[in-house]
C-alpha cells in the first residue's frame, strides 16, 4: 500500500514528517496532513531534536542512523527525511505497523 507520506527515490524513500519537539517522549502519534506526526523528546536547540528524530526514524525502519538524513526542513517542523537502503513496500509496511490503532492513521 502506498502512503502519501512516502515517496520513492533512487536507493531508498523520502519520508514527510511533522515534528513536535520538546515532547515528554519520542513517538509516532498519527498523521498531520500528508506527513507522519512524530513527537520528539529533545528540545529544538543545537540540532538536538533533528538528531533525536533521525535516531528514532532509523530505529522504527530498522536502518543504521547513517542511512537516515534530513533533506529539507532542518529548522522547520515540516521535514523531508531520506531513508537509504529500504524500498517503498517495506517502508510502508513498517510505518503501517507503527501506526496501527493511532487516531488519523
């Protein structure tokens, strides 16, 4: 199943994220438009929230941290992350597994 927040790119996928830094814990909480909404426990200071987001997304998708990078929106809540080494079908399945039972998922 193709999800609006995932796009195929050469060698991986792009993931659209709406990040909410400074949360109590880091977790996927549903969708925000055409993006996955992720609460991030780290504050948006000195790139700590982006680093925590990359680490969390890498864990969710079963990738190395070096395989996940912020491609746009580094200083915005709306971000595009590149996930290398994963195909669209696998990424969609892992995302679906994480979002089961969430409101708006």
